[in-house]
C-alpha cells in the first residue's frame, strides 16, 4: 500500500460536481474529479497511480505542449471532431489527465494549473 497525494484544481471559477475513487489492486488507483465552470462546462480531472510497467495515452488532433505546475510539461490536443480538450502531465508519482468540454477557455485551464 502507498500514500496518495491527490491533485486538486484551485481557483474561484469552478466548483466540484463529483468525485469518484476507483481501486483495482492489479492496476493501482484512480481518482476522478468533475468540475463545472461558471458557464456550466465540464472539466474532468483524472489522476492515476499505476503499479506495473506503465500506461499508454493517445490523442486526436495536433499535439501541443504547455508548461504547467511550476515547470512540468503538459501535452494536449484539441479534438478536431468535437473541439474538446484532452491533456496529460506526469507528476511525481502519478499521471494527471484533464478533459474539458468544447468552449472551455484554454487560459482558464492554464490558470488552474499554475
């Protein structure tokens, strides 16, 4: 068993809607937190603590990079089919994935990840 230091978005422009914990002994643990913006758009944050060899991540769209969380690199893409945001960043002992509805301002996402 290992300690989990969970990531949480901060700021006054979002509110928590739902938190779901998932534990699979052979894979690790997952924490899903759903937020709503002031415009009622969804930002879903999924943090994964995996045991084993790792996971794969895929995107639809052109992959871009943004520096977040004091120097970490987030890779992200805007889905060309539906305009949703899909990004991930490696943390010390976990992977943070963020999905956001079409229309969520990228500047809001970056400000929440400062």
